[in-house]
């Protein structure tokens, strides 16, 4: 499998890695809130396996694990229209008095977290053909460092000393603390905020993404891959799914979209692979979408995955001029995947990391309808996971 074994390279290391009750009636064109997601009616299912570092339960023998996927019933109110997701951008950008009052973003020659967050919102709106509008509802800039799960929190002095020696305090950051300390938990509970995009720098020890999905084991299959589901210590009191992205202002927008693509991989494997990402062993829609020539030299590539483009020969191979036969065009009329493969190289996405991630996201299915695998609009799983995002309705002039 291409995938997670190698994922601790790249910028994850730079980070030191390691409502119910909305009124019904939002349908397409209607505006207003969505109906309560159907997941709320599912009986509670207990996890199988052992808990790992990401907070996910993993099973030793996935083939022996039991799972009955809930029946998929198309719901146009969910799969079509324009959904609004309200984002809180949370930036850990300490003022370094010892460096003349410079902020960390400036000290690290970092990118602008707010501008980059808007770039991601633009990418997703375009890639989802307008299904998903991320609205930056709130920006919180913290003069300090994330509290870790053991209660430790750096000061400027202890952080800079650790960075000089590259000897970091090893605990991961606490997602619970990020929410509680910044008044976000209550906003999540009442649907005023739908996602939190956290920005920091190397040593702050947050992951590329984290999510809590209530009753996850009734909704998605058990897994032997602890990276697919990453609840860490996001509080179950959220009462709903919460996505918390972890972006690094030291490494720029290409890595930001990269992190989002990893999130896509997780939801693809959880929904369509029932918790299994194995492009050689399975032929469900996700395992097919992410199949690349590198998995079976001489074969036809499908679209690819975050680390390996369809013509890639190793991870992060975004500028390779090699041409391979690729079936990516067929994904533009999913679930009909018939078509004639054509030669594709990195010219397809401009040979850049950012370009490839955007190209990958643009190939995700986003159509009305459903079959037994799931909705034909994969963005539901990726970003409207509880099927409760507000319906924006048609764009109106004044
Ligand atoms: Zn990666």
C-alpha cells in the first residue's frame, strides 16, 4: 500500500509528530438549517480492538472483524445544494519579547494563516463544484503555545531552548484544551462553529488533522490502520462530528492542502473501504480511486493519493515528467467509470505540489445519487460528515 507507513515524513515531522435539533426543511433552494443527520438514529456500537496513539481503536485481524454498513439511502437534501461550514481559525502565534516583540509567524518567515485558510476554502469550493462553502467565521490569535495532554505548556524561553536543541517535550497537544481555553467547545455544541483550523509551527505537536465522529463504530468499519480515524482527546461532549485541521505556517499552502488530502483519504477508506485501505486487495470505489501504476507496474492508474500521483514512482513525486496511462477522466462521470485511459504526466497539474493536491481533490465524485457503497457526492463524508450542515440555497443577487 502506498500510504501511511511513510506519512511521518514531510511536514508532520515538522510539527513534531507525532445538535441535534436543527429544524428540518433546509432542502436545496430552501436556505436554512439541515435536518438532523440519520446517524443519530443508529444504535450505539462498541469499538473492537485496542486503542492506539491517535485515539482510534485498531483490530489485529481486520478480515475477522464484523461490520454491517448502515443502508445507504440517497437524500438529495444532503447530497445536493450548497452547504455552509463555519470555520474557526485558531493561530498559535506567540509574541517573542526576547526577539524584540516579533511574532512567531514573522520570526519563522511563515505564511499568513488567515490568507492561507481562505485559499483552502477556495480550493474546496471549486473542487466540490460549489457544494461546500467554508466560511471563516472567527479568527483567534493566541499569544502562546498549545497546552499538551499532560498539562505542559511552553513559555517563549522554554520553547526556543527546545527548538535550539531540537529536544522537544514529547507530549502531543491537547485538542480538548484548544477548544476549552478558546471558548470553542460551546460554539461547536450549538453549531456556531463547524470546524477548527489550527495553525502552529514545528514543536507544537498537533497532527495534520484530527476528528471526532460520534458513534463512529456504527457508521464506519473497524480498521487495522490507526491513522484513518484520529479522535485524540477531542471531547465527545461536542455531541457531533468535529474536524480539527493542523496546519504549519512554516511550510506553506501546498502542505495545507496536502493535509486536507490526507483527511480525504481517511474518509474514503472509512466509508467506501469499510476501514480498509488496500488498493491491491480491494476494489471498492475508494481503493480503486486511489490505485496507482506504482502499485502494479504497467497497469493503468486511476487518480492517485496524497503522496503518489498517478505517474509517481515514490512518495512526494509531484514533478515527475513520466507519462502513464491514467483513467482519471472517467471519475468525472462516476459511478460510470468506463472510458479510454490517456497518457498523463505532471504537466497535468503544472508539476507542483499544490497543483497536484488541487487536481486530486477536483477528481473526487460530487454527484447526486447513491448506491450501496455510499453517496455519489463524496464531499458529504469529507466535510458534511453528520449531514447537518446548513443549506445556503442558491446564490442571490441584491
Ligand atoms: Zn503526507
